[in-house]
């Protein structure tokens, strides 16, 4: 996936290149690293032999490869969990079009992600006290997978007590920060 992205970028007259993540993004005032989620950086450091002191020296493509691998692994765990909960084993044949693409689609195209099965509304209602629609449930699942143990424990306690995960003003602040590309709100 990253290789194909690099090939496409190299063909462009507006090529961004494969600089160190500490370098400024072509045509912008910020570095690649400065626009990365702190959680993503934390997860990359935790799952690789890259040290915090040398992170900035890594190329954009290398860091992107780690980030895409981490995100894809989270999605695959959600898929596997869904299959097991619905009484089935994960099916590699269903994952192949998503992971390697088809003649008409690139790898990791969301349209090739296998369907999640089963009615999870009863579980959602039990967990949060009211129905949670798929996008919200997916966001909670992804947040849980990216959380520290302490954060996950706090989320679990709030969900078990049917409490909101964030106060309304903090939700608004977090969404504004995310839309502005500034990562998490405090």
C-alpha cells in the first residue's frame, strides 16, 4: 500500500517526497511529525524498536507503514471478534480483497472490508444504555484499541454505568481539535 502510494507520489509534479518525518511538509509551515496524532506516535513506539529519540529521523514512508499496519491490525481484530461472537471463524478468503485489492480496487479500500455479521443492538443497548449506531460503535471500539489500560478501564467503567464518555463541552472541543488536525483535546 505504501509502496503504491510512493510510486504515485513520485510520478506527480507536486511530489511530496519521502523525507524524514521531522522535515516540513512541502508547501506548508509544519513538519510531518507535528501533524501526527500523539496516540499514533505512542503506538508506533510501543510496537516497534524505534526509540523516541530517533523517531524524527525515520522517513515518512516508514512511519506511514507502521501506522497503516497498526490501524489495519485493529480493524482485523474487530473483524475476528465479530466472527467469533457470531459463531464463525475468521475467513482469510474474505479478507484477501481488502488486504491485497482486486483488479478494480487498491488494497485497503473500505468497500472490500468484509461485512460484520449479527445484530449487535442488544449488546450496544446493554453497554451504553441506548442504541448506538455503527459509526459510533466503531469509534468506541477504535478508541478502546488505542487506549492505555487506565483509559480503557475508565471507558469500561463509564460504559457499564451508562455514563457519557465525555462531558458535552469536551466532546465539542475534541471534535473541533480533530477537525483542525490537532489531535486529542485535553
